[in-house]
C-alpha cells in the first residue's frame, strides 16, 4: 500500500496546497466520465506547466503509483476513470491557447483547452477548426487527441488526426518527446499519429499543434423526416453516392427524436419515425444545387417532408436538437450503454434494420442516432440496471451487435475508443498478433505499466 500522506506532502511542495486534492469529497468529481463506471482517485493533481508534469511523473514512478490523465471527463468508455487507486492528472489549468499562427494556419494549444474555445478563437482569424464532437462545449483538445475524436463535421472534414500535426508529450520515464511540428517533421516513425487515439496510455500530452483551414461562409441546412428508419438510412447511402459530400449528415430515430422533444421544442410530423439533418457549406450556388438533389433523393425514398432552415437561429436550433440526444436518452431509464459502432456506408440500412429487429426480439429499447454520413452510428441500449433479466438481455445484445458489425466489415468503436467499456470485445475486432504488437508498444513507452494501466487490453 502506497504511503499517500508522504506522497501528498511531496506533491504539495511541487504544486502548492490548492492544486493537490486529497479529501474524499473533493475527489468525487474526478471519479467518473460520461459512461457508467466509477472509481475514486487516490489524489487529484492540477499541473500548470510541463515541468510540473515531469515532477509528478517522477514522484509517481518513485512510489509506483499509476497516473490517469484527464481532460473534461466526457469520455464514454472509461479512459479517464482512475482505477487501481490511480492519481487523476487533471489538465483543467493547462488551458491556454498559446498561439494562432494565422498566416501558416496553425494553432498551438495546451491540452486543457476546451474544444469550442479553440473553434471560437480560430473564427476571429477567419479560420476554422473543424473537428466537433457533440461534446465540444465541454471536451478538451487533449481528450480529443487522446481519443482521436470525430464529430458531426467529420464526414467532409475528417477527425482529430487529420488536423493534428505535432505534440509534446511526457513519458512515464520523465522524458519530453517532441513530435511532428515541434520536431521539424523529421522523425522517421510518426509518433504524432501514434499518440492520437492512444487513450492516455502511451504519453501525457502537454502541448498540441493543430492545422486550421479557411472558414466556410455559406451554410444550407436541411431536415428530412421519414416514416421509418430504414428508408432514412437508405437515403444516407443514396445521398453519399450522388457525387458530392455534405459537411454533416446526421440520423436520429423515433425514440431519439421523442426523447429530445421532451426538452427541446421542435415541430415534427406526427408520423415521423426518423430524421436526417443534412448540411452543406460550399458557396451558395453549389449548396442550392446539392440541396435540390438531396431533396429529390429523400422524396424518392418516401420522406414525409424536407425543410430548409430559414435563418441562422433555425439552423442553430436544429443542431441544438441533435446535440441534446445523448443526454436526453440518459433520462429514459437507469442505464444507457452507448455503442459507437461504424459500418461501411453501403451497410447503414442493413445495420439499422438489424438493430430494429434485435430490439424487438430481446425486448430492450435501442434508439439509434449519430453521424450516419460516415457510417458512425450510436446504438444505445436503454434499460433498468436493477432488473437482472434486462441487464443480461442488453449485455447479450451488445455482443450480438459487435459480432454483426465485424461481419459487415465495420468497427466496434467509431470514435469513443476502447477504454474499460469495450476491452473484452477487442479480440472480436483485432487478430491476436496485432493485439500482442500493441501491448509491446505500450511496454516500450511505459515499462512500469503506470500510465493508465488496465485500459484497452484485458
Ligand atoms: C454528450 C456527449 C457527446 C459526445 N459526442 C462525441 C462525438 O460526437 N464524437 C466523439 O468522438 N466523441 C464524443 N463524445 C465522447 C467524448 O466527448 C470524447 O471522447 C472527448 O474527446 C473526450 O474529451 P475529454 O476532454 O472529456 O477527455 P476525458 O474523458 O477526460 O479523457 C478521455 C481520454 O483522454 C485521455 N487524456 C485526456 N487528456 C490527456 C492528455 N493531456 N494526455 C494524454 N491523455 C489524455 C484520458 O486519459 C482518457 O483516456 C461525446 C461525449 C458526450 C458526453
């Protein structure tokens, strides 16, 4: 058992009293993320500089204490849960935008910068940071990089990895490693991309360089209502095959729509059982042409109505409606398992139909929503966790879902990562040799297995 009083005393010397939390009631807020798991950290630390992170790492190594980096705790798979008495290393005080280099279109940030703050800052320079997880008003760039987060706009613009050009990270041996932009792009192995999506298990990221692009100016947003989810899903594939790419193409089924409608006002046809929200952000002429084609595709597939948002406020209301889905579904019962599967775009209708049938068969509510345009759909199992029968049926349903997804050539995680929640399913996706290679990589970066141990691999 580690001597926490001694450790805490040492860390208070490095960080000062106010940046070391040791009392149970203070640590509670760092014991969970947006998933269902909980574990109270042994200590919570708030570094303000890379130098302090190095000292924390050295202390942790000396006392053989695991460390779990933490952004905003909006992760869905338990990546930031401090299991095994780990230290929670919160980056909420390393939250400065260090530079917007407008002429080279590069942003340099600390990991605790909230995603929306970077987006807003870029806009002041007429630039754009496209990755926008639906949690963008809370999530941090450090968390986004560690999870390689996607978002609503990733259909056209790609995910966090497509904008990440460099990192500075600290290993558990206390070394500072500079990659990509910070190392003049010279290293033969691409450690920048290796860190991206490593879920806080390879290095502690303390500085991030991101590519920015020109800000789009014209937006045209459509909402298309359908009498059934399969025809909406079929329309997604038809739109994607029509020769242009919307910037966003989101899907919500009836349960998702009804759940959000309880908290957000939105006029819908009574028979609506699925909603597509589609946005274009090219110039006005192209947007109009794409919208006309999209409207005729939706009508051909039986849409009840296709409406265009008449102004910026109506557009914002649509996105607010969509972005409220995850939290609205949480209120439907005592447990929500949110699986972020991804399938090839040609298989979207097939997976939607599979889930609809399975929900009926196992008698569990399974709403579907998400970034359908890139095949990344959130399948939510909603049930009463106090009812053993329901819990078992939901668990078996998740297993069946993942088997089907892999069979269709898809992925068991489109964007939320593996963390704790999906580690037992990883062998369904990856061959044993691949898993073994990944474990060896982890051991190279973290020989004592102290950085976020017990995550990703069983
Ligand atoms: C309502 C809602 C909507 C969401 N929508 C989306 C979505 O559209 N797309 C999407 O991809 N995800 C989405 N998510 C999931 C989540 O927001 C993302 O995974 C996000 O990137 C997590 O950021 P965070 O700052 O909250 O990180 P945390 O949850 O705190 O941590 C996530 C992981 O990052 C690691 N980490 C954090 N900071 C560092 C660091 N400095 N160095 C090394 N590792 C670090 C942690 O150890 C952990 O493994 C959503 C979540 C919610 C609650």
